[in-house]
């Protein structure tokens, strides 16, 4: 993901889905230890619901 899209993605997570900075930090830390798509890491650690995960992938398809 390009840096511009990554920034927009993080902003989407925080503003549209109300995911806290602390939750994002946890997911990013885990993604360094166990590489994988950030949306799946957020879901695996219970930081987003299945509905939010669907919205994330919908957003990513449109980006």
C-alpha cells in the first residue's frame, strides 16, 4: 500500500470505525512479529468486529 493510501486507511480506521490509536499500535506491533494483513490482525485480536472487518475490506476495494 502506498504511503498516501496507508495514511488514508489509518484515518479511516480511526475516524469512521472509531478504532483507538492504542488498538492500532497493538495491531501494528503484532504485524511485525507475525506478518499478515492489518485488517485480519485487527480482527484476530478482537480489535474490530466482523461487521467492521467487512467495512474495512469494502473500503480497501474502493481505494
